[in-house]
C-alpha cells in the first residue's frame, strides 16, 4: 500500500531553512547550501537516499518551496528548478492564490491547490496511483500534515550544524509517537534517520 512520506534536511537544532527567505537566499539568510551539502558533495555515497527522495509518484509542497512570492502570482515564475525540475511527477502546490496548471519538461507538472491540505493529498494520491506521495516541504507545510496525522513516514537528514533561527520542523505538531525504521547512518556531512509516525 502506498504511504505518505516526507524527507527533510535539517540542522541539529531543528531548522530546515533560515530566516528571511528570498530570491537571493532561497534557504534563508546564512544558510546557503549547508543543509543540503551532502547531496552535492557526497552524492555517490548517498545515492540510495537521493533515489528514495525522488521516487514518489506525486509531491506536495507549500508555495514558498515553489517560489519566493507571497501575493498575486508572477506568471513568468515557474519554480526554483528551471524548465526541467527534478520531480518528474505531478506536484501539488498549496496556495491561497489560484493559478492555471503548469507542465514542465521531464514529466513534472504543477497543480496549484487553493482548498487545503486534504484536497492536495487526495489529488496527489489519485495522481500517484500505487506509488508513495511525498510531502516535500517547507517546514510549515510538513508541520501542518504532521499535526493532522497525515504523514506515515518521516525521514530526517540531519546536518551537523546549528542555525539558531528560521523555519523550524516539528513546531506545533502536537504529541506524536515516532518509531525508528532501520538504523541511523551517515557521513561527516549528514546523519540519516527514518521514523514511522504512529
């Protein structure tokens, strides 16, 4: 049976992005690529993990993960990833502002969902078929799905650094029991942890 999964890179103190995210600082001020350094500098060592992150049949993300805007859409903006995003599957973007769907190269399509997290999940499940649905981020989106009890498996990729401020994962999700799945493992740049949300 398909699951709802979530993979997030985060700091030791629980942040997945720094403060003041913008076009110049997509991960927030002072963060750069430090939380995701393992994906680029040690891609071979973590190939199995990276494959798992991109293997879902559909993805859900918040508007901030799609782009830096907050109000009416800049219709020229088609996401942080250019013409061929890495998803290669349907992506459902949570937003308060309607927008027509976008079809990109490589099989990625964006559908903009204005009627809440349950609707986005229902659409993503239908699109994914028997494959998993991934809640891709950011922190607020993941926290909303966790608080609603809609994530089955949480996979954390913990970078050995502290940020001290920014967008915190697991904030306001209420009491949740997490059951470890497999043994933690990693390198000097990251420790991988996986939990079943019970």
